[in-house]
C-alpha cells in the first residue's frame, strides 16, 4: 500500500486540546463522497492549508461482510488522502490504517460511514512530538572494546599468529611481526610476504573475525606525512585485494603517540619496537 496517512494506537490518547478532527461522510457502500461532502472537504482544504494532518481514519457501518467493509474503509481513507495530498501537510512516517466496521460506535449507521481527518494547528507544531508521544532519540557512542596488550595474554612462546587469534578475545592487541615497510614509505617489503599471506589465510579461516589495523612510526617528533595511517591502509588494501570483505577491516594511525620506548629512541631495537603494525580484534 502507498504511504497514505496514518493511524497509530496512541492517537486516541491525544489531549482534546491538541487534536482537531474533520469528518467526511459517505453513502452506503461508497468510497467516494457525494457532491455535498466533496464540496465540504474542498472548503476545509482551502481554509486549513497551514495545518498538519496526523491521521486519516476510515470507518464503515456493519452492513456487508467484514472483508468488504475492511476494503471499503481503506478506500475511503485513500480517497480522502488523494484529495488532501499536496495541499495540506501530512506526516509521512505512519502507515495507512482503516478500522472497517470494528469501531462503529453509533446506532446511526450514517454516522459510521465516515473518514476522520485528525490534525494539529500551527500553534501546536512546536510540541508535535510531545503530542504524539515520541521521545527524542539520544545518539549513543559505540562502546570501544577494552584493549588487552599482547603481553597480558601470555601466549605460548612459539605461538603463531593464528594460535594467538584462537586464544585471544575481543580487544586483544597483537603485533604483526615480520611485516615491514621501505623507509619513509608505506610500500611493504618483499620479506613481509609470508606474514601478510598468513594474515590473509586467517581472515578466510575465521569469517566472523573483524580487525583494526593500527600503524605506528618511530624516530620523529610528529607523523608529518600521516605515514602510520597510510601503512595501516596499505595492509587493508592487500587484504581486500585478496578478497577479504573491507567491512571487516578498519584502520587507524597513531603516529608517535603510543611509543613502546621514549622518543628519541636510544637503540635501533627500541626504534624497531616503536615502528610497528598491530592488529586489534574488534569482533570474533
């Protein structure tokens, strides 16, 4: 069904001061109003272009089958909506609904054959959501996993990367050893091929695994070229080129903000520890 307008259960809970109604009556078995009611509807449209429609509710009397009356009440809603569409503002976030004969409240059948427009006036626009009982959605920040340093996991001394992935839990940070780059570039050295291939195979073997590749550099006071991020991105490019879903791999560059040893480093070994690529498990 098209997005006509609208009924939701709490419409009946509106305060009488907030909701205003206009009723169009129909002849028995008809879903189009007669000339008199049509003229009345058109006059209402002309004088209420500034309001906002909240609902159009369709009703029938009890004559005929339930299925027939359900269809009839829906068509009455559609008819009224077609008349007001583009002329009076409506809320588009509610689905069309009709009552059929189930809400025939009067013994006078003629008054039950109707469509009711429920609307609010401009003076109530500012509290529209309050009238509808809609609570504002407060955005929430995703919860970052608590980071667990590799050393804290106490992996077996000769554990492979796959061994570590098996033993690790979400939030574990694992260094990608043997992945190295040419100096001052994000080009991966050929000697890194086996380590990269191992990571690719792990991503295939563990299809639920999601990771964040984190880059770090050494030896300078600031990552002027954003090299740490570019190196992380390069690892992701390789994984994606091998068929890994890019949504499973995020990247982050930390520059020199998280060194293992103070900068400037005292030894080449300390520099090598600071110049690293790590893997954070974000989902497993």
